[in-house]
C-alpha cells in the first residue's frame, strides 16, 4: 500500500497532539512504513551509545524520535497557522500541494 502523505521532508509543521503539542518545527525525515516523521528539536529522547570513532567516550546522547504523522499539520506559508493540505493541477499540468486556508501553493 503506497499512500501519499500530506507531509514531506523540509515542511514546517505544527504538532497538534502528544507531549510536544503546540510546538512547531521542520521535518528532517519521514518513515513511510511506520507513518512517522522526525521533526527538528522535538520529541527528544536519551539514547545510550557505545564508544565509536565519532564519539570516543560513548555515553548518553539526546536525539529526535519519530512523531506519528496524524499528530502533525503543515503550517500555511502565508498565514503561518496550521492548515489542511489539498492537491490540484497547476498551470503546467503538474499535481501540486496547496494550503486550504490561504489557497497558496506549498513548495
């Protein structure tokens, strides 16, 4: 099942549920299989690491964990508020995403 997601890497998103509710951030990556997105600076978890070349001391590092995409909404590029996403054909005949609140195309 290859569903299209309303969120892409690089989008500015608003978290509407969970511990990080009300915060915004930029999507770093998307896991389509788990329907999760990693958002910059949000949902931080502590992870134990063994010593390696990059981190010779090892120890505990903080890193972002995934947030389910149902808890995320794309921010409207014009009004800077959470909005739903629609898809429509543009003048060139390409399918593009647009913000339903302002009608603005999302790059």
